[in-house]
C-alpha cells in the first residue's frame, strides 16, 4: 500500500537531565535515598513509560520537530539540586538517546531558552550534531506543500481565558512579515516553552503551543507558577493532496496528582 502522507512528531521541552525530564530507562533509578528523589524517579519512569506506550501506534515517524529545551542545563538557580546530573555533556547524551529511541527519518530542532541550553554557547548543537539534525532559532519547513513555522519561545498569559491570545498574535505577526516578503506564509505554526498545550485554527493557520515532555516536580513550577501543565506530544500527518490531520496525546500520570494530607 502506498503511503500518501508524511508523519510529523512535534514535541518540545523534554528537559533531559532534570529529575523529571524525559529519561530513558538507564536513568530511572533514584539519585539518592531521600524520599523526595525516590518519588521524582517514579515520575520520570512513569513519563517515559507513557511516552513509549503512546508513541508506538504512530511509528514510523518520518519527521521529528524537537522544538527546544532538549536539555535542562546546570540548574544554577537551584544549586543543581533538581538535576539527575548537571553535566551538560551527559544531558546531551540523554537527549541523543531519546531521539534515537524515536528513530525518525528526518530530524529538525530549534534552540531553547539560554538558561537551560547555554547562555554563552548552544549545547543543543552537540545534540543536533550527534543525531544528524539541523537546528536553528526560527525555522520554516515545507512538508508536502505545507509550511511549518517553528520557534521555541512564546509569551504566556496569566489568565486562563487569555491563553490563546499569544498564539493568535504569533500567527498575525507571521502574516505581517509575509506581507513584507520576509517570511513564508505558515499553514502550521509551532511554539513551546509554556509547558501548557493550546491549539487554534486562525486565519488559515493551525497554531499549536506544544505540551512539554517534562513531568511535574520542578521547584520553579511548584513554587512560582499557578497555571496548568500539560505533558505530551502532537502527531501531524500531511497528505500529498494538502490535507492535514493531527492528534494530540496528553498524559495523566497518577503519581503527579496532588492529594490532601489528613491531619
């Protein structure tokens, strides 16, 4: 049977090297005997098992778009206490193993935030070179005649009913740049960074804020943030006739659900 579409796995924010970053099985053991780290190890094992299980029906993956924050960095703000390892070379190797597990035919990457991936250097370059990927800051790809506009960072709204505004704004900016002859006109726009899934169909463009592939349990998220967090990925099939079909996969990880302490 002739395959008449190209399958795209769109994912972001795996934060490899973090205690709850996307981690293959050799990194599932707790890093200390402290009960907090035992729980975090269970979270990263659960996230990986979910990812492995949910990705299987969609194989083979023709194109992987890894949309930033492939590694977590040194964790300066927490003194490195949130990392499996703060050695960014090892984090790059974890990210490499994740991509090798996905086993896509074509790999494209975008740079994440400097705090995680390097302020004076781009550590994601090491990952890209190791897996034979191309990487850039703001990239456009044509897939079966459809244009993908990909960049990591997008603004976040502090109110639930304003979450789609930044996404619509990104689409509008693309239209303005296109009207000046400076950008391709996007059919699909991908952003990440907020660790919260959103989707909009606006002005002839499918816009996605991709969910993260980092689990719950970071100090920053727990102590400084109030919005919801989504774990997952998006599959986008682009057919030869121009039709686009997509499906999201969002995780419900039991161990991450908050429970009240009985006093």
